[in-house]
C-alpha cells in the first residue's frame, strides 16, 4: 500500500527537516536525508492486524491501518525506532499534501513548497 497516494499520511514536519528544505529552495531533492517516520511504530500496527486468532474484516483492517499510518517528515537521524521527535503539525486531513509515491513522496513547489516556506518563516526564523 506504500505506493498509494493516501498511504504514509503526512501530518507533521520537524524543524530539522524544514532547515534542509530551506537549503534546497523548499524543493525536495534526493539524498537530502529526509524520511517519513510513523508516529505509531509499524510493528505495533502489524501485530494488531495479524495477531488475532481469526482474520479481521477488511473494513476493520483499513480503519486500524489508516489511523496508524500517520507520519511526519524528519531530518537525518530523527527517524529512530520507537522515538517520535517534536514536530510542527500540518493540516492534511484530505491527504492532498506530500502524496505517497512508489518510493518517497510527490510534492509541488506551488503547494508544498509555499507551505514549507511559510512554516519555516513562522517556526525557524528568529524574531
């Protein structure tokens, strides 16, 4: 399901990730070290889905999966096992931002780029 636009639902970003985006003109470039970290560890979700004695319904499966599939964009070293760094929340209830792709995610300079620049100015620039 990782390649579906609605998977790996991005709901936040760390300041370290914003700093990296700033260095690259608020555009995603490969090898920046940016990753998405699940807020709820994937292993917990997998156990919940696969450990019952009988299979759960498809409806229940997706309800559990979608609730647990929320992620944040992190800088290098922030995506550690069992640790969720402090992050800035994003309003992305419609799954329109940072849509998942086969590998990584898609973004637009006109949509995500502007949002990232505004978040950087609000949260990272000293007043």
